[in-house]
């Protein structure tokens, strides 16, 4: 299988504390890989290392076949253009309209005229089922709509890779289901690879092709979802079967 991210012997330490210890994982093209585990196990830290928001203490991270750990910033910027990020709280700017939020990546990374950017933004809003929201402000949207507007911005540049940090956090079950279905649809339509951090069991079962289970900064399971559900690792069993029933 084609690996889009390869992480080898990654260790991350902060203030003398080891957050991630000697982890090696592979993330495969066009899969939805979910990173899961208890709070504080290092899930978000792993994402931030892949995005170079944190620098690992040791180890190697390859994205699109290129080692990013020692890469020049200008070279890494060329990789970032192919990556979208859906933040937990959406991170929309409340002072500007929805279309202006979605346009930010296109304005920053292309020389397209405003008229083309507006058309592309409208197309992305249609993809996330918000065709009417262009001239609204984020505060005028419901929680689920804000997540979808943030998703439109994350896919503005047609990324090959999309990262999501707890994308369904704070959503009711019906809205969470709709967001999951939208992620599945966009994965197929845009031919994307998704890496999602979440602890929502129902969401994991809906969208995950593969899972990476972290516990106390170490990878204790990685593989296909069904294999994880049937794992004999006690921590993984407890996560998927909290009542102890099979």
C-alpha cells in the first residue's frame, strides 16, 4: 500500500516530560486513519509534530515521501499547501464573513483574481452544503454550520491530506452523523487522505478505515478498524467495549 506519512522512532519531550516515546506509524493514501486513546495520551501532540508546530526530540517524519524534520521552512511551505486542517473549534474569524474566511488560503497561496476566488469559495461552500452562507458572519451560524464552514476553508486548496482535531466535538449526534457523512463524501470526491483525532466511538466506527491507538505516549495498536475492535489488548478492548460485552 502507498504510504503518505511515515513516522519512524518519534519521541517528543516538553519541559523534561516525554509525551510520545519511540513511536513508528504509517498512514496510507486515501484511507481515513483515526488516532485515538485516553485524554493526555499524546494524540494532538502527534498531529502537531506532523504539522511541524512542535519539533520532535528524535525520530523522522516523512510526508509525501519527503523528510520534513530537517527541512527548510520555505520547502515545508510547499508541502503545507497540499494539507488542510480542520481545527476543533473551527477557528473562524468572527469579524469577517464566511466567504472571506474560506477565501483566506486562496488569497495567501495563489495569484488568482478576486472574481475567480469568489467562484471557488462558493463551490467549496456548496460542497459542504452551505451554499446560502457566503455573506453571513460565523456568529450567525449554528455549531454544525460553523464546523462545515471551517471544513470549506480546510479544503479550499483541494488538499491531498486533511487533518481534523476532534471535528465533531460539541455536536449533537444527528449533526455529528451529518459531518461524518460529509467527510466520507469529500474523501471520495477530492481523493483525499484523512487523519482524524477523536474519542467519539460512534464516529470512529462510521469513518475509520484504520486506527492508531495511543496509550501513555506509546502506540499499542495500529491496523484496520475491525482488527482493533477484536484486539486482545486490554486498553483497546476497554475502549471499544466499555461494558465488557462482545
